[in-house]
C-alpha cells in the first residue's frame, strides 16, 4: 500500500531540517511511484545516489521518469492522467523542485485514495 503523506507537513519538515527531510521524501516518493507504476527504473536510493553523483543533473531525468510513471499509474487506476514531464523539468530548471515534490505527492495521494477505495493492496 502506498502511504498517503501530508504535503504541508513534508514541506515544513524539509525547511526545518534544511533539506535533509527532503532527501527522505524524495526516496519515499520514488519508491511509491515504482510500486504503483511497476517501473523498475525507479529506485529511491539509486535515484538519490545518481542525483548526488551527477551534482543534480540526474534530477532532470528523474522528473521525466516520475511524470511518465505517474501517467502510467493513474491510467492503471482509472484516474485522469496528464503528462506533466515538461512542467516538472521546467520547475527543476528554475530551482523549484519543492513544487515538483508537492505535485508528485498530490498524484501519489490520489492514487493511494483510489487504492483504498478499491481495497487493493500491492
């Protein structure tokens, strides 16, 4: 089951911990997206490591992968699915990754609600 997370709490924790909680949130979102989409390219630890090793360049590819995985997952659960890959990349380019995190978490929460409504456990 994908855990539903409160977006405001995650933002506050990210700010209070000077971004350290944001790394944990990044890993959790990535792992949740892998679970709901079945995309094995998404591994929270691996994506975080690649992002650190490439000094953030991998994060652009991560944004693209997450958008595609969420479209796939939302279609699977019969939710309205928009491809936000360009939006995510633009937000990443201008340094607004926290907005990406909020949008991604919002989509994951919607999928979690749908899974709960259908009593589906992964």
